[in-house]
C-alpha cells in the first residue's frame, strides 16, 4: 500500500470541480489489495478519525474531498476479470472489476468482446468505485438507465472492517423497509431504510429505501457513506453492430422542445430490439447559446436555433433505412432543412463528438478568464412536467441576467444549465437563480440531483427535498452501518 504524507504528495487529492476550498487530511492511503482496506479502517477507528473515500476525484460536489482525518483512495485497486457470458442466455454477460478500474478500461474491454457497459458519465478516467458511489448516468441514460441496473454484485467493506458479498436479489428489504444484511463473518445487521418513495425521475440524491429494496441499490449512490466498494460485478449489454449519430437543428427553442417530447415519447413507447426499429439511446439538448458556441462550424442557421443529439443503434443491413426514417421524423417535426449533421463512419462520429466537446471546453475557458466558478444545475423533473420546467427555467434565467448555457440529458428531463458569472455580483445572482431553479424542480415533483449527487456542496438542497424527517431516516440507515460516522464525514448531511 502506498502512503502519502507530505503536502506536495497530498495536494492532488484535495481538489475537484466543485470549487470548494481548504480540503485537508493527514495522509492518503492507496491500497493495492482489498485486504488492506480493513487495515486503514481499523487504524482510523482506533484513533477516532474520519476516512474519506476517493477514486479519480472527478465528482463535481466535493464528495471525495476530505476535511480532516485520512483519505482512502481506491484508485490502485485495478483488478479486471474476464467477461463471462451466461450459459444459454444470449444477451447476458458480466465483468468483474475492482473499485479503481477506470471507466475507459471497462469500455475498452467490453467493446473488444462485442459488449457495452452503458453508464457513461463523460469522464472516462473516473473509477468504477466513484461511478457506482455517485450512481453515475451520462448520455446513454435515456435508453439504458443509470448505474444501478448495471450492477449484479458488490463486495463492500463496512466501517468496522466486516465484509458484505452482495448479489442482486440475494438480500432485499422486508415489508417494514428493514434490510437484513449478513456479513461474511455471519453477523446480522438489520438496516432501517428510508420509506419516502423517490421522485419518478433519474435521481441520485441520498439513500434509496422502501420495502423490497435490493441491498445493492442502497450502496450504489451512497456517496461512500455506508461502506467501501471494493469490487463489483457489472452487467453488460450487447453492443450494436453499427450506430448512426445525429445532431438535429430546430429553428427555435419552442420547436426544439416540442420535438424532444415527441421523440422521447415515441422512443419510450416503441418495443422490440432497438437495432431493429426506429429509436435512440441518447437524447441530448443544446440550447441556443450552446448552438451559438458551435456556429462557426455549422451550416447557416436562424438566430435562436436549438439542437438535439441522437444515436440510433443499427445493423449493417438497416442503417440506410433507419436514416431515412429519422429524416422523415425531423422533417415532420419542423427541423432546419439541410442543417442536420449525420455521422455514420468512425471518422464522422469522432468529428461530431469533438464538436460537442467544444461546448464544455468553451464554457470552461470563459469561466477560467474570470477566475470565478460556474454554477451548474443537475435537477430533473418527471416526464409530464418537462415543458413547465423549461419555460420556468428560461424565465428565471432571463430575469437573473447571468449568461447561462444549457445542454445535456433532456431525454431524462435533466438539463445542465451552466451559469457563467462575469464578476462577484453576478456570481451572487447566479447562486440566487440556482436556488430558484431548485424550488422550481421540487415544485414540479423533481429531484435536486439526477446524477452528480449531493456531496458537500448540495446538502441544504437534499434537506429541502426530503425534509427533516427524511434526513432523520437517512441518518438511521447510516447509524446502523457506521455508528461512529467514520466514512466520508460531511457527505449528504453534516
Ligand atoms: C466534466 C465532467 C462531466 C461529467 N459528466 C457527468 C455526466 O454526464 N453524468 C454523470 O453521472 N456524472 C458526470 N460527471 C460526474 C461523475 O459522476 C464523476 O466524474 C464520477 O462518477 C466519479 O468518479 P471518480 O472515480 O472520479 O470518483 P470520485 O470523484 O473520486 O468520488 C466520487 C464519490 O464516490 C466515493 N467513492 C469513490 N471511490 C469509492 C469506493 N471505492 N467506495 C465507496 N465510495 C467511493 C467518494 O467518496 C465520492 O463520494 C462529470 C464530471 C465532470 C468533471
């Protein structure tokens, strides 16, 4: 195990994109074997200090930043098993990974064998331990859903060093929402789960509970507060033979929003394998300001044009037919004739991805010039309230008077509005607008975090969403597993 103690060695572990400052810890422990996790936890327990967990530090909420105690980085636990295809069950394969395996490694291993690991939060250097702890989703979430459903098994080391070997379906909460866990030493822990149902949207804010809840779904998304994820067995999906990627333009926001709802509802309503029918695995939004960032490289478009990105899985035999169907759909929805970009070859897809990548890059460059930080939204609302949210958000952003670029996972009713303040006064206004957007999402039955989690940055919003009783229920869950609050102190609640 590597142990880092000097300020220079520790410094890289004290920053993420949250903009939170003053993180500090005594030492960073980097185990190379799962057994070493227990040693770090035992030493911290004896000394009564907290243990913050980290992977690649790409979280956006300060979740992996330590404020005292020690940091346990699982990024050197990089064991990767072979892909195992279930006998006689075409379309089912599993891959075992230790917590520090990078998302890019998983994606490469799966693709080389004709499979796909769908959760793709964009940061391919992120670790699977971090991805699962934040219940990461990303662009494929529209069709494939976020992380939980792709986890078939988990090995978790509890704060007291005891171990859980969980397989999906092996341990579920009873009718009173009590989860009867048994550790590998035979100890039984009855864990009371929260009972308030989560909002009916993509959701990554706090613990999932309720009767029938699978133990795996409690630890995925717990932001490191309930146990250390040491390894996981991931489910893989069959990779399509080919894909057709498209960037589709509409003359204004209103026509684009109507098109989104039509595409979303038609795609969700379709049945049968997606390669054999019209559909899309991603439905991503570029608002007019995001389109403006790309304008120099686009065909002429009306002022105020907005866009969506889609990706249709196909087979070699069906790509042309699927493209024709998409062209019919976009024409019927009033798309900007002749402006759409379709990518079929690897080179065309790379060029399209590079174009899309310019949006965050340009935004980051803009904000870097000011020395301030952007204020990024992660709220989502139920399907039926998407248009209410879009109209409400547009009004709040206009009244706030701070430049804001909106893009992201509109198929999940989840848009990352990025407010880009120019000075301290605008930063204060951006925070006030963010606050109003949180209220808007909650009033529409949504969530304060759809995929980035709560960390240390958004604790007050979690409390606003679930109320005092909800926080108290989550505390009871935590106390059953980590009574001294050793793991990731400060994440989710103080
Ligand atoms: C530019 C950018 C774009 C992004 N886009 C998306 C997106 O589209 N969708 C999306 O979902 N996310 C997105 N993210 C955030 C994404 O969730 C994180 O990047 C990733 O999931 C965290 O992985 P990590 O290894 O960096 O974990 P870290 O940041 O190191 O840690 C994240 C959390 O996991 C916990 N943790 C880490 N390892 C373990 C472990 N072994 N056991 C228990 N807990 C552990 C930490 O304590 C912390 O709470 C984006 C981030 C960036 C910077």
